[in-house]
């Protein structure tokens, strides 16, 4: 119905038009605005869009009509505005562009008519979705991307897709919410104690994020066996992947009020991962698992550090290093400055069994 309303306005022969002219034309086509509140609402939104775009200008002295949401009753039609839209477009395509539904913004394609023709099929599909928006279920970004662009990567990974869907949406100034799409997060692997959910809001819960796979399995086994009783959730960070995957934390029940600790290698890269993770998710106040790093240094020390296998970009040590005592800071700084490293695998299952918890988790 939206396009029909717009067609009536754009093809009206006189320079001025009354809302009742549009209502009558709709009735001739079998549409009664006042028999369906949703149709009446769409009518009002369409007229408001034409006013905002300068196509309809309320006449001085026009009366607000209660039945039309207090829209003015009489308007001047500015065909020059329509003619100036997409100068390279045919009249049919200009009218089509003008008729796109709010919240679609047409400014970009008004100035780039040739690009409109290239993107037209996708834009009309988006417009059809906007018209049916209230009836549409929310889909994942990739699902909606496939529906609109025929390529599941068009929105999330446009550089790998056959269509740059994200750019088209940006040109139309549309959000994921506008197209009824939701971002889903890549899951991480984690192990949680049975009482993790039950403790929320009742007692402090500790979440330990572990950079490497082997150490993750060692620590989760220690948690499961009760060796590290004070840890409630162990997350496999998978190196740099945690920077994106941590968004999944709410899905497994983690909340900002939990106590978050990070444990990785002692090297520039491991420290950089922590610093970026903390900066990206400040509300979680993620801190280094200082007691576990101290155990690595206690066992191996700077003397046990090995040369880096490959060059690493040297980054700032803070805020990572700021959480340690002076002696530990010096040891970490010595290792990193010498372009050496201590892997977290220095700490193994035998060490954890020997040390036991003994206040370890409270000191993390």
C-alpha cells in the first residue's frame, strides 16, 4: 500500500493535493484507510516522509486533521524536487527511489543515480523487508544477509562476499535493528562448576581466561577435581581469538560483577592480548591472574626464559604489569626486554597438585 500511496501523490495532475484526494483514490482501488488502523498508520508515515523530503509542502492556513494524526489537510507538490532526484535515472526509477520506505535514507542514491541502478535489486528487497518489518522475525546477521543479498557474508564480511551488503546498508543509513537482524557471537569453549549459575548474585564467582589449549585443559581439570576450588568458570582464550569471542560471556552466564582473571604467556604477545582485552571490555575489570604468573616465575624465573621463536611487536607493558609487585615487575620486564618468553605451559598438572589451592585462587 505504501507504494500505491506514493504513486497517487506523484502522478496527481494538479499542483496542489488534499489528503481526501489520496483517500478517495485509495478507495477507488479497494482500500479503506479507516477500516484498518495499520493502513491508516502507514498512510500517515508516508505523508510525513514526503513532507520531510520536501516533496509535499503544507499550505499556509492548512488545517490539522485529527483522523490523519493531525497532518495538515492541503499541500503543494514540488515536482522539481522529484525531478532533481537521481538526474541519470528514468522518471520511473526516480519515483521508485523517492518512494522508498522510512527509515531508508535516499540522500546517497539521490547523488549517485548510477549506483542506485547497480544496487537497485538489493535495495528493493530491503524496502520490501522494511514494509513487512513488524511481521518479520529477527534473524541472525548471516541469515538476513543471505535473504537480502543472496550471500551470507555480505553484511558481516563484505570483503569476502559477492555483494558489499554492509556498504549498501550504510548508504541507506540503516542499522541491523532496522532490518530485523541480530549479531550473534562466536562461542568460546569453557568449563564451569555445577554451582556457577546458582551462585550468581549470592557469592563472588571467579572466571579464569586461559590463553593456550594445554594449560586450559590442565586448569579446568584442577577446577573440576577441586584442586582450585575458588574458580567457577574456565574459558579457553585461544590466543587473540578471545578479543572477539569474549562477547559470548553473557551467553554462558557471566556478568560484569564477576571476578575476571587472565592467564597467558609471559611475552610481548601474551601481554598485548591481555591489554587489548581489558581495554575492549572495561566493564568486566579483567585483571592478570597474578598468582599463576608468580608460580611460573617461581619455577623457571628469568633465567629459564627462552628466545622468542619469531619476532613480536613490542607493545606497552601497562596496564598488565601494574598489577604486580616490584620484584615480579622487574622479572617480567627483564624477560620481555630481552625478547624472550616463558610459556604458561611451565605450570603443569603436577605443580598444581603439589601447590594445591592454598589460597591461590583468592590471590589471583
